[in-house]
C-alpha cells in the first residue's frame, strides 16, 4: 500500500528493504501468543494508531502486530499492541 507524503510523493513503506515483515494477528493467534508467553496485552510494547504502518496494515486499537525481524545471524519475532493517542 502506498502512503502519501506532504509533497505528494507516494511511498510503499512495507516494501522498503529496511522495514521488517509485519502482519496483524487474528484473535485466535493473539490468544495463543499471549498464553504462550504467559502475558497480557498491556505488557507488550505499544505502537500508536497514528503510525503509518498501522494504517497500511489496517490495524485497529487493541490489535497486535507481529513483526518478523531478520538479522545476519538469526531471525526473531516481536509484537506491538496498537493503542490510541
């Protein structure tokens, strides 16, 4: 999805090489992840609903975004819960 910038330049933020792969968890995936780590969603790092990635992913407040990061030696998963301002 393209995001418009001030000067009408469009940018596909999810296809940039430095942006990790992201997706919104389903309710079932959300419950399984929280149970697996024995936490609740208030213990997760947060991401604002105004973040451009949240808009591109069409995430709502309370949704959890799964981020799959790759590094030279390994790959790992992280999660963010969407909050409103």
